[in-house]
C-alpha cells in the first residue's frame, strides 16, 4: 500500500509482543512434565524485563489446556504482571479454549454482536491488528481441534477489512488456526477448515500485510498467495519438526519462545526469542518487569 510510505510515526519502531499456546492447566498438572504456568511466567518476566516499551502483548489462543474456569483464573492472575508493567493485554482463543468459561473470567474482552471474541487493535497511526476467533463451538469438544470461521465471523472480518482499507492502515490479521497447509501433515489435518475461503478474501485487500497464527508450536514463516505469515513456538511445549507424521499430538520439550513485532510506517519486522536459550547465565527476575516506582517487594513472589 503505497500511502504507507508517506505516513510516519517517527524513527523508532512500535513494538508488539506475541505469545501463543500457553495451555495453562490446574495447579500440579503438567504437559510432558512441563508446568505451563511456570513456563508462561518465565516468558512474561523475560519479555517485560527486556521490552517494557511494548505497546501490547497479544496471546493468540490455546490460553487454557482444558478450557476450565480455574485455568483462566490462573492466567488472569499471571497477567497482572503485564498490567503492572503498563503493557496492555489482548486475548484470543483457540481449539483448547471454551468461549463461555473464558468470558466468565475475562468479562471485559470485546465480543462481536454474534458472540465471538474478535476485535480490532490499532498500534500508532499506521497499523491495525484484526484478531479472529477460530474456535469451532459451541458445543466445545476436545475431539474438534480444527478451526472454523462461520459466516457471522467472516462478515465481521470483511467489514473490518473495508474500514481498514478506507483508513489506509497496514493490516495484520491474527488467528489461532493457520488457514493453509504447512507441510506438517498431522497439524495440517486440524488447520482452519475454510482456510481457502479466508485466503480468497485476504488476497483482495492490499492493506493486509501480515498473517500471524498459533496452534502449531513451532517457529515457521513464509508467504502464501503474496501475504507474509509467521507462527511462533509456545513458551511451553513444541511440535517436533516431523514432515511425515499424521499424529497431531506429538510434543517435545524444546526451549520456549515468544514473538516480537517491530512496526514502522513502511515495515513489519518479525523476531522470535527463544527466551530459555538467549539468556543462559542471566537471572531475569519478575522485579525487572515492573517500573521502579511500582515495586513493593512484599508483593513479589
Ligand atoms: Fe496449542
Ligand atoms: Fe491449537
């Protein structure tokens, strides 16, 4: 979109943190011997210590492993660290989530008129994030791991894309389920079921610059029909790089990661931080994530 070159937010980039597939469980419950909450808090402490200047943190679904209210309550408590650091949090849901239970805890999350957890977030004057809800339910079932965008969600999306085009925004579309095959057969089976329909819409809009997905638990990037895409690892458990297996339940304890987007008026740069590898020998305390004036050592675990 040529107009973007003429717009400017100044020389420094705006920053957005992305974490995906954190899979919070009830106390004491683990995933391949990893504690999802502990891993998420490690990622959060690391990100907030190094990137307090981020505009926001977006979580791209599979927030809770079993979609239970208690899991969302544990997540809500953990997110207080980001709120204390002054970083806004925007939440999306994935196949492991339960929309009704999620909304019992996160009551203020924007919801469309059709009841779906979709919203628009502007960063600076140039970039617009469109956050989609690809959960196939209700009814919610642990057997339904693929994603779907029903007609109501598609209609809402096209309205937002029309607004963004009119407002001359660079658009970043975020959804939990990738809408195309990635060469990982097991996960390809549970991608967005109407991915072709979505891509047929996105390619009509020059303003759509970037697609961000979750669900896969691996670092992947590329280009689909002229649109850039990026996928990040989970802070917790990862998908082994197996380009033959049709098993979508494979998991490996490779180091956790999160994404960092740097936005300028004419560019989107996508970084990934393997936080458990990057700072070996450094001790990032949660204290580092909170502005000094807010630190009350009595409240820090
Ligand atoms: Fe996941
Ligand atoms: Fe998922």
